[in-house]
């Protein structure tokens, strides 16, 4: 049996190739088809190649269907839709690394569970107290997921901040009660106005130095900054005097910081409609069409929010 998959070359090119697949081994299941989300890690790897350290793996936001169950596996059967795997049309996966998806009319591309599990971790690490004022910096795909979660939380005031009006419009479409575009304001005036609002928590989902700087400028003294976005690269800077005098707490809410297994919660919350990928998935392509879609993404398609590769 043959599986189609990909790898990223050192120059960032996407190399599609075919590889043989054996029957699943002890403790494994074979998962076929489905879909896999395109992460920002994939995009930066395609842009920078081996200069992105570490380079993205061949997909990690997969969903598919069990077609074979290996020896010693219980709790799964052929035909089950599960979360797990990457950019491969057929893959053998350890049964402990996959998660069952309930019966649902949602298409595969709207069951990309892994990023939602990251958003659950981000919200866990926000340590939100009822009635607090929260600012969200960055309304890209992951920021929109955080927004969806916060809109179902007991937030007092919620301010969504982004430099792209199209992303702010999407945030308003999802229910954001207040949006701010820093490009429309004098930087000093904006910082002063936001700092005066006594913001308890700033979630920085921007993945940028500018976003981190803004978070430190607007959070209240003794408040919390949730560093959710990944500033990709080897270096970022901060003002140690500002951080010391501000007395705020910085929380890194990357997946490695999770305080529980968030995949089951993510699946339940997608099924309940708390997280909804339907307005966020803007681009899909087959595996063969992925290199062309990536070119479109790297060219800066302004309509792009989230891309998903369908795997048959």
C-alpha cells in the first residue's frame, strides 16, 4: 500500500512523494484520508526553509478515518473518525495519540482539533477571574479561536486589537464587543488610553515583537500577560525595567505548558459549538495542490485566515 505525503526541503520547497505503508503494528491504528490544517509553523518553514529552527514537521493538525486496527488496540473500530496525524493520505499512528470524534455533520476541515486544543491551553493559562478586563492582541486564526473561547467566558470587558481591518471585521462578526486598530491612532495616545482602562489580562496572540511590546505597555501594574503567540526565531527583546516596575506576570501558554490533556476538551467544545472553524477556514486544497496554495499564502493573500489540506 502506498501513502502520499510531503516534506519541507532546506530551501522551503514542499516535496510531495509516495512511501510504502505496512499494516499497523502492535498498539497502532491505520488512519486514511481526512484533512490536515496548515499551521503558521508550516508557513514560516516554507518561507525560510532550514533558517526556521526547528523546521515544521510534515503536518500535525490531522483528522482522518480508521481503516485498520492493529493488534492489542481496543476502544477503536474501522470507520471511526479521529483526530491525529499530519500531511499523509495513509498513516499508522499509536492508538494513544488519537482521539475519537463524535458523530457530526461538520466537514473534516472543520474538525481540525489540534489548534483548538492549543487555544484551550491558552485559555487555561489566562487564569481568568470573573469580570476581569481582557485585551486580545492579534486576531489571526489562533487569535480568533482565543476570542471564541473568551466570548464564552465571564469576561467583564473584552478588547480585540489588530492592525488588519479585515481580521477585526471577522472578530466583530464573531461577537467581539470592541475592536481597536492601532494604525488608526497615535501610538502614545492609544497606549495611554488603554493603560487607563486597568486591563487585568492581555493575551498576546500576535506572534510579533510589536505585539509583545504593546502588551507590556497596556497591561495594568500587577496584571497578567499571556504569551500565546510564537515569536518565531532565535531572539526577542523586552525592557527589563518596564517589566520589573510593572510587576506583571508573564505566562507562556504554548502547548508544552498545558496543565491537562486538552484534546478531549477541544473535541467536546467543537461539538458543542463553542469553537467553530467554519468562519475561519478560508482556503482548502488537495495534497497535490498544497504547493500552489502555499505560494498564494506567502504572496500575502489578504483573505487568508486558515488553510486546510484535504487528504481524500
